[in-house]
């Protein structure tokens, strides 16, 4: 018998839920407005912290940050749908977060308008 993440026999439902999320165009479409709203809110928060920054640059930064997080979310559900044990799920999410956010940090090195404190 394959070991379930966290040893919980009810985790099979989590695997099913993750597969449904990954394979449902309807759920994907309904989720996109929430992602866009988080991106918009992040850009607004950045604009409040760096009022002199170019809005297009803040919008791009917000989009990249949200994309990095969404990649980790996808890695989580892909690993869960595959029935991976908890340590592999965690490793997949950690790798996705590290990859996405380290690239984002390299794209915006050093002090910049995005890292400015409140005015």
C-alpha cells in the first residue's frame, strides 16, 4: 500500500481535490479574477510605499510576485494530485518558491523604488 502524505487515509480526498483543481477549466477561469485582484492590491500597496515609482514598473513587479506564488500553488496541487508524501509536497513547494522569488530578487537588486519605505 502506498503511504499517504501525513499517514492520513482521508488524504485521498485531498488528492482528488487537487486533481479536480488542476483539470477543471471552469475552476481555473473562476480563480483568475481573484489572482488579478491580489495583483492589483499588491501594486496599490507598493504604490503607497513608493509614491515616486513608475506605476507600470509596480504593476510588473506585482505580476511577477503573484506569478511566483502561483507557481508554488501549482506545484503543491500537482504533487498532492500525484499522491506524493508530505516531504515531497513540501520540497516541491519550497523549490518553486525559491526559484520564483530568487529570480524576482535578482531582477530587482539593491535599493530601488520598490524597496523604499513609506513616505
